[in-house]
C-alpha cells in the first residue's frame, strides 16, 4: 500500500483527545425508575448496590490508570460519589465540571413515568415528541445539549492529546455519543445506558476533511468486556 496519504499535510489523527465516559452508579431513584434531575432535584447519592457497581468498574479500569490523565465529574451527588471511588482506584483527584450535570426535570423530579402520565398526560406526550419542550419547567434536551457540548469543547481544548475520564449521567453521555457519530439528537431515545457503564470517544483536531472529527470506540461496556485504550489511533 502506498504511504503517500500519510506523508501529505492535512489530516492529523495521531494524537486524539479521548473521553472515557462513566455513568454514575445506581441510586434509589435509578432502581425505582424515577425522574432524577441534576442539582435542581432531590439529588440522591449512591445506594449500596450503586457503590458496588462503581467499585467493580473501578477495579476493572484500574489496570489502565497509567493511561488516564484527568478525572472530571458532574457536580451532582451521585456523580461525585462515583468519581470519588474511581479516583481512589486510579489515584486521581476529581475536578468538577458543572455543565456535565444531568437534565433538570423540574417538578417531575422524583416521580415515576406513570405518575407523570397520570398527573400531566398532555405535557408528557408533548415532551416525548420534542427536543425543545421543558419537562416540569426544567431543561429541554436542546438546553442540555448546549451546555454539554460547551463542556466537551472545554475538555478537548484544555486536555488536548490526553485521556480524560468523565463521570456524568444518561442525557449528557448520550448527547456526546450522538454527536460523536453525527446522529440526530433524537437518537437519544434509542440508546440504553446502564449504571456504572463505560463509553469511549476519541476527538481529533483534524479528520480526513480537515475539520475536527470524532470516533465512538466503545459504548455501554461493563466489567468483563474487553477495553483497550491507546493514545494513538491505529
């Protein structure tokens, strides 16, 4: 195979900035399938099962500690508790990134889907078909997208060429994944993301077209799956 392509100026995909996205462990809201906001709600911490989940994930990833440069977390309690467990295993001190918080569900926080369907059926139907409607006076999916992409751009700029572990939530992580593969934001509704799972996205300063590019390398992985991180794209 000719090496002329690699010798040409332009695309440089040798030093990606890699984001390891970790969803927080289970809380009582998670296990009961309740709407669970960011800082605007009840803000529950991890339950015992959630701590066990995160400990398993931390143990699983501990062998990659020398490849992980930075640990950042959402300011929400369940994420900060998850980051503390991961930080202990990886010998990293978490720093807080406020724009990574979960969506604010407003007055729906702490309610089940069935409870909202009974109390506000029309509002629920409208929200489920829209990216711009705010649930219970909280945030829309577009609102969350705006701040999450702002956080992503900051992380990629500040930690260029490094590997950053990011502890966050369902909506922010799915938003980042959707953007990494150029999928519409409505693809969020078709993704499953389990507690304490691992997803990996690499960002490149220049892709084949000369513009910033990204690559989804792993999605919704759990202990037992095979994870290989590399600072270079092969």
